[in-house]
C-alpha cells in the first residue's frame, strides 16, 4: 500500500544513496526529505518530483522542527500525502572545533539539540500521522558504548538539563576535540535509550501498538561530514581506511568501518523488510522489551551499558518531554 517515507539528513553520507535507491524501487511511495538547504544537494541526490518532496529544515531550531512536522501532518490530514509508513532519523552532527561548545538559538548545546532533541520532537509530532504498521528507524552508533576505545573521554549518562546547558568558553581549548567526541557518543547513547523506551511505550499504547522501532549502526564511513572539524592530515588518513574496510576491520574489528554504499544498502533493507523491526532485541533489554539494533552489515547486535537501564531511559523520556513542552496527548506518558 502506498505510503510516505520521511528521512532526515538525506543530503550526504549513506542516506542520500538510500533515498535515491528507495525512490527508484518504490515509485508508488512519497518521499519527504528533510535537509538544511534544498538548493545545495549532491549530484547523487534523488531529483525532486511529484513524489519526492524536499523540505528545508534547520535541525538546530526546535521551532523549525515544529513547523516542518506540522506541515507534514497537515498534508497527511488533507490527503495530499498518504500516511507515514517509515520515519528515518539519520541526520547527525559532531562538533570538535576549538570554538565549541556551540549553543543553538534555543539555548542548548548543538550536538544534543540536533541528535537527540530535534529527533525526539519530530518523532512524537509525527506519530498521529503514521500508518498503524509504521516503523521508526533510529540511526545510532557503537560510540554510545561506555567502553568505546576510540574516544578518549567515555560516554556517560547525566540528567538532560546538565547535558544540554553548557557555558560557551567555559572549557579549555585543549579539551575541545575530546569533549566534542564525548558529546557525540553521549548523544548517540541518548538516541538509543530513546529507541528502547519508545519501543516499550508504543507496544503498550492502544493507538500505536502496531508501530515498531528499530535502530541501526551504519559504522564508520567517509563522506558523512562528521569529520569536517578534523585536521586535513587526519581526514586523509581516515579516508584511506574508509576505502579498505575489510583490511582495517581485520586489524581491529571494533573499528566497524563500512563502505558508504554497503551501509546504505543495509538501511534500505531495514526500510523494506519490516520483519527486521519486529525482531526481539538482543541483550539485557530483552526482559523489559526494547528496539532491535543492527550492525552495518545488517546483523542483529545489542546495545551496551546505560542504554539498557530502564530507569535512566524512563527519566530521559520524562526530561525530554518536559524540556520540549510536549503535551500529554503526544507524550506517551
């Protein structure tokens, strides 16, 4: 049955490939592609058409997220778009420049504002416009792990207010890169805690129990824009590694390097094969329920550490609802 697919961040990395491949394979569906600037799309982007709609969205602005989600909801209500069958939360930023932390116009640290708050708000605002059997795909990362060895400062859950409220210029310049990586990994932890908690709440909700949540680690890839703040030398070295994933993964399997095309293919498979989202998750979350989590190759994996602590995930949910001012009708509480 025709439906609408909403994707954040399909203007680079794997997602631009996935969007094009999906549009070619499923001409019956509508695509709503949320990008910062529709006038600046890469050559491989799927062209706009009567079935492919690009919407400008600056995800550092929560008002912009509210406006875009309201626009999509209105189109669904009016019948110009069919109900949403898939929402793919893929956009992400990583800020490691010396002038960080960056603060958004809403007053929140930019990494957490985009990677967690904007997607949390988008998901809940679009829930009423989703098909009864829709799926929500959250693009996570193994950097959520407390023992992720490639980030000098480890991820650690703290109350949301402490994470999003930081003081510009309040951190030593020498720590900027390490702090930025830690914020990125922690933001991915929050996304994955949200994924598990969302899955639990949807299953117990009378109106949304048929909607599934699934999470996906695309691996380390080139061409995503996440390395823009790194030095040219490091970018060049990583560029070599990204082109030879098998060799470098053999040297260290925890690198999880993946070709952009391979990760795009796995994401496409998640969008097309709904049974993957209905699969029970691996790991400790199994006892209380949660969302399945897949590796770059599409193998069922498990989330680690604090993402499996139900009390913390529930507290994060309540804090996010309160901070964003989400009403009871949408909060799933």
